[in-house]
C-alpha cells in the first residue's frame, strides 16, 4: 500500500530520472517488513515475530500459562491488559524476554530486502520504523561501507541496537561511544503496546517523531511496508494524519 500526494504524484521512472527532486521519499516500516526481509528466519533461523505470533517466537507461552493468562491472545492485548492492571513485575519479565530475543537477531550474510531498501534511497529520504529488531540498522551499517550517502533513519518505538547521547543529541549504535563527548550511548527505550504512548517523554523518540512529521509535511511520496496500524497505535496514526492531512491522501493498492 502506498500513500501519495495527488498534487505531487510521480512514477518510479520519474523519481529515478529526476535526480534534482528535493522532496523526501518517506518509507514507514512495520513488523511485516522485517518478516519479509527474513521470511524463513534470521541468520540463525530465529523467527521475526509479528504481534500475533510474538508470544511463541519469544518463548512466553509457558510463563503466561503459569500466570493464568491465555497465551493465544494477540501480544498487544496481553501487554495492554497487564499494563492496565499495573502488573509491573509481570511486565518487567515480559520486557526482559522480548529485549533479549530481539537482541539475538542477526541479518543473513546475503543481500536482503533491507539492503536493497537503504541502497535505493537518497540522503534526503527517510526510513521511519516501528520495529524493535536490529535488522534495518545492521543493513545500514554494512552498506554504509560502500561509501554511498544513505537515507536518514527514525526509530519511532525505539530499537534494541539504537543508542543516543542525551547531552550532545547524537545517535549511534548501542555499545559505541558518542562522537562528541566519548560517553557510551544510552539504549533507546522500547515503546510497548499500550493505548496511550508518551512520544514526548524521551528525547530520542521525540526527535524521531518530529523529524517524521517534518518529512511527511514536505514529502512527495510515502511508502508503507508491513505496517497495519494496530489499535494501540491510534496516537501514531493521528500524528501522521495531522502532519499529512486526510484531504491530500490517495491510496494505491
């Protein structure tokens, strides 16, 4: 599915031919994009989960059963219910398992959809992802070695490998040091599925959303890949609507 401005609609051939195009191309990624990138598992055959199969992929089934929680529910519903009941100990245990699993994921050695994606865009463009997994960042890092200018990245719900320096407003990989002050980058928080997410609480998340809103306002094309707009992202959808404007949208299937 692609959303484009009626006024500024261009074809793929026109985009390629017109190297002077100044408006950004914005690509928004959801969990389906990572699943498509590693359809049969990551480098070590670990599954790239969607919300409806995350419980089994991460290994939460037995723990949920011990808590008398139906593990066949969508992960969004499970987490939102626990959050609504202030079950902090259970929430912390789930978050720990999820973070450990996503940290273990590795991009295959051969070129993937994400490799092609980062190489197909220009520096003026933006890839904004809702995904916690590190695959996009891994593709970005290994292709940066080609010497090309790659698109900007924004991690709208945080990422297990994305870090930042609060003092210098610089971002980088978790485990690396800030290029300005030399301190280790802080881990970006992961925003879990609850109905009311505070996108302004963390400067890294806030910066990504502000940049996305700016790019959407001036973009000539938005491509949405693997993102279904679940109910717990209602606030995110409203933010995108405010920036883009419903009257300017057209849907291409």
